[in-house]
């Protein structure tokens, strides 16, 4: 199944620094989405970028998409301790199957 | 508008017992899914449904049954619980709008099988 693979698996930074995580995929896409999961909670949708977009911003989040390299990056600027979470990318399947499948995610730890 | 509601939040079962995890959504979403998440891992898809009366298997369906008699409800049944089914279970619902599908997740059910 088409799913994104996040990199790195774990990332530890100091509060105020920027955090960058990457997602690679294998086939053509319609859009790519990023989700956050706080410890022990469900996933929360963060941002969606369409295949014809190269960059998108939402608050302190910046997402880029390079369809030629089949990769996306999520940048969190001026990180806060509350950003500590796991981050997952998701690519919707183009077939009739609509269930979301996720990679293992990037575990971000922001040290105060 | 409650979103996706899962019950119970916590459950302890003995090996061999059966139980049903409940999931309900009030957003009239067509698509609903069940996932399990083991410590330090991503989510693995158990079963999903693309509409009332239609279900399909995901990556790890063995030991679980689902049904979708209404749009709102998508219960997950453990037929004979095993320690390997100790996990956190998440239900999700989603809509499809021109191919762009955002998912909404429940808060999870933490299941321990002893």
C-alpha cells in the first residue's frame, strides 16, 4: 500500500530551535497530509499540501513538497515544549480504498 | 458535534474472553477505520469500512471482526482475546472531498490482555 516513510525516526532539540522532518513516498500523489500524535492520544490533522503546490504555511508550520523527488518536509519553527509529539505523514490512496495508512512517524522531543 | 467517540477508554481482559470496542461518529462520514498502536510504533490498520454494510480487512485483521450496520457506528469485536492483542486501539472516520481525505480520530482504548 502507498504510505509515507518518515525520517528521522527520532529528533531531540532545544526549545526555540527549528525542527525538520521528512517524508518519502513511492508513487504519484494527489495530496500529502501531516498529522501529530501527542503521547497516548489520537492523531490530529495538521496540514494538507496538494500535488500542484510546492510550499504551504500554517502558523509555525511550513510544509514543502517535491514531487520530482517524491518527498515532503515539515518544518516547525521556534519550537516549544508543547510540540513534543510524534509526527506522521499520510498519502491518500487513489484507488477505491479510502482507509488511511501511516508510517512509523518521527518522534520529536523539545527540551525546555 | 462530538466527533469520534470510543468506549471504553481502558479495559483489562483475560485470555480467551471476548469483547466489543465501540466507535461512533456524528459527522456523517462514509469511511471508518480501526487501528492498533503498539509502544513506539505507528498505527497498523485492522479493518475499515467505506460505507454502511461494507467492510474490508486491513494489515492485521486476524482475531478481530467488524460490522457496519449504520453510518454512525463501527464496533470492533475481539473474538478470543490473546496477550498479543494488548495494545492501544484507535478508531477514525474520514470523508472524501474531491480526493482530499482528512481523518478524525477517537481518543483511544487501552486494552490489556492477561
